[in-house]
């Protein structure tokens, strides 16, 4: 009878230790999940901010200003447009045009 009681006591103690370990692991996983959700919210906020900034940077007025100032581009007008004719005869290999 004492032997059975000791086995049952050992089983109860081991079961209790297992339960404590599972609760600890569960709390640890919940903490990690909470941190991951917070990081996901932070990344989503940053993504939205970057999307707004991207839209602000791509306005037509800003693009035109950068094209004029940085790239020294200008608006195409008929006065500076050069049309290429495809019907012009091709120059020979050794001849003059």
C-alpha cells in the first residue's frame, strides 16, 4: 500500500511540475505574440507613413521642378521639336549624301 501511495504521489508531483512548465511556456509564447503584434502595428504605421511620403514626393509639380532644376529639362515646344523623315534616301557606303 505504501508503495502504491509513493507511486501516486510521484505521479501527482510530476503532473504538477509538468503543468507549471506548460503554463510558463504558454505565458512566454503569449508575451512573444504580444510583442510580434506590437511590432506589426509599428511596421504598418511606418508603411502608411512611407506611402504618404511617396505620394507627396511624386506630385507632378515636384517632378517638373526637379526635371527643370536638376536635369535641366524643358517643355517640348514646336520650335525646338525636330521631326525625322523616314522617306529620306539612305546614304551609300562610300558615297556622299
